[in-house]
C-alpha cells in the first residue's frame, strides 16, 4: 500500500524498454567486435560496429517516439557511444595493422579514444545548456559515430581490394590521430537531425535512399568509402555555410 508522502513507482511497458534493450545490444556488439578483432576476424568486427551504429541511430528516436526517454537511457547511450565509436574502432585498427609498431600504434589508438570521450563529454554538457549544440543546424566538431566510420576507411579499402597494399603503419597512425582531432575540433559539421526535406522533394529523397541501400547491398565497402568521402565534403560545405550565417 502506498504511503501518503510516497510517490507511486513508475512502471514501463515492455515496448517502452525496447530502446534501452537496443542500446545494450549495441554495447554487446561493440565488445564482441573487439574480441573478434583480437582473433584476427576483422571483417566481422567491422560489420558489428556498423550494426552498433544502426542501433545507435534507432534507440534514441524510438525512446522519444515511445515517451520512454530517461536520464538513465541518456547515460547508457553515451557509454555505448564511447565503447562502440571511441574504443572499438581504434582497437580494431590496432589489431589489424599496428601491432608491429606497438608504441606509436597504441599511442594513436589512445589519442582517438581520448578525443572521442572529450567530444562526448562536451556534447553532453552542451545539450544541458541553453545554447545546445544539438539544437542548431551545425554540430561543433565531427560527431563520434561519423568519426568511427571515417577512421575505419582503411579497413573498407582492404576489404574492397584485398590484393592492394594498405597504408604504412606510421601513415595509418597519423590518419587515426587526425580523425580523432576532428572530433574535438571547432569545425562546424552538418547536423542531419536539423535537416528537413520539403514535401515536393520526398520522391527524390526516397529514390536516393533506395539507390544507396542497393549500392550498400551490392558493393558495401566501396559504397561506405564513397559515403565517408561524401560526408567529408559536407564538412567543407558546413564550414562555408557557417561563415555566411
């Protein structure tokens, strides 16, 4: 029996718990990706990070749609982002190609991970302030999921062209550090959340999405490289637009 001054305990339906379940599934995918990379199964490890990215894009939107968003869910999502996008990708790259130069290779992995955690901390503080960076047309710095997909581009190349030579170890380390620095930079990047598509252009939008999905299913690694390069071009576009604003 509820006491007079006692608040009734909030109950959640099973469907409302689905967003947090997706976040936990993403964490499991990230942890398993690290294990597989340590066992030299880099292809499946990268696929699991891509799955984690998809789950990351779904859980928050689903929570808001179901009215089940909470502080616990937000913290869980932030921890999942750090693991899946800040820890797993550089470790996969380390196990893939950097163990022969352990010192500088591990240094590059640490730099990327630390840049990611600083990026996430800055974002979490920003969304609680009146001038939230998540509410405008631009982010400040590259978001952690985009940074993770960008930093794994050398792996996409190796999967698409297995007979080609990869980047030298030192060049790969510099690339990892560069992408990490983009996370904590003040470069404006396009916020897809703030993008709206006019009704008259919806047919073109869905046509473009269908083309992208078909390309991903047919030529997944080449398509991912093209999408990453396309994203880099949007960073330049966002920088120009922010200067005009």
